C-alpha cells in the first residue's frame, strides 16, 4: 500500500510539474475535496482555503480557467516529496501525511522555494481498485503566500 500511495503522489506531482494539468483531476474521486491553506489557519480550524474545490469537476474547471481565462506569468514547479505516513481510516479508506517542497522556476530562469508543507490526504480505492484522493488538504508552512499561486500545489 505504501508504494501504491507514494506512486500516486509522484504521478500527481509529475502531472503538475510537467504542465499536464488536464491529467491532474484524474487523481481524485468525483466527490472530493482539495484545499490549500496555511498551517496557522488549519490549526485554528478555518474552513476557507486559498484554493478550494469540492468536486473533481471543480478541479477540471480550475484547470480550464488556467488554460483559457487566467493570465499569469509562465512558471514551472518541481515537487520534492517525502515518504507518506499512512494510517488506516474508516470504511477501507486510509489517511496519509506527506511532506512536500515546491521549487518554482519562472520564465526568466529565476528559481525559489515556493512552498513547503504537508499534504493531509484521505484516499479510497476507485472502481478499478486504484487509490484516488477523496480529500487533499495542502497545509503550507508559511503564512506568506505568493500572489502567483495559480497552479495547484
């Protein structure tokens, strides 16, 4: 199970890092939650997120908006992922906690540590037996979030 979930995390990160954003919603169940928040807001129990989607369709809409409507400076991500810490959850679900670091490279070649934090995931098996995210809460360590948070983390 550890290797399956680590592979899912790697494939999801690769979709974002390689610019294949249209593939990214496919790592989620139809009924899912994706939220980007800060550690402080998470600890206080605040429900709003910097990015918030409560279905796979909303994730696909976000990707479509990134491709066709939003204007932002061209950039690339590179995810460095930790090993997921997995625990059994209810009804065959599992929870996983995975540390991440994202380096962002801008069009001019400038690189910076863009975000660090932890993915708090709830995963369930899909109809084909593979793992998918039922919930992914992205908890960023810093309170300072760049206004260029266009691409999902």
